[in-house]
């Protein structure tokens, strides 16, 4: 049975969101390990702005 184009689009979008979420989780772990942001950008493919935003969010959730 052939899946509809809409189903394929939804499936693809879900896969892309999952990959993006996984990439962000990896970046957060790297940030928590103290890895240089430029290395995180290079390894994950995220932009420096995205990594900085994740870093700020991580700092906001750290116990003080």
C-alpha cells in the first residue's frame, strides 16, 4: 500500500524534529562538560546562536 504524500510529509517532519531534539541534547551535554562552544558548533552543526541559547537555558536551570 502506498502512503499518501501528506503522511510522508508528516513522517519526515517528525523525523527532522527528533533529530533536532537529539542534536540539542548532545549540545547540552557538551556544554555541561565545558567543551568550547566553537567545537560544539562544529560537531553538532548548530549555529553559534543556537548553542549560546542552549547554554543560557542550561545556566538558568543550574542550581545556585
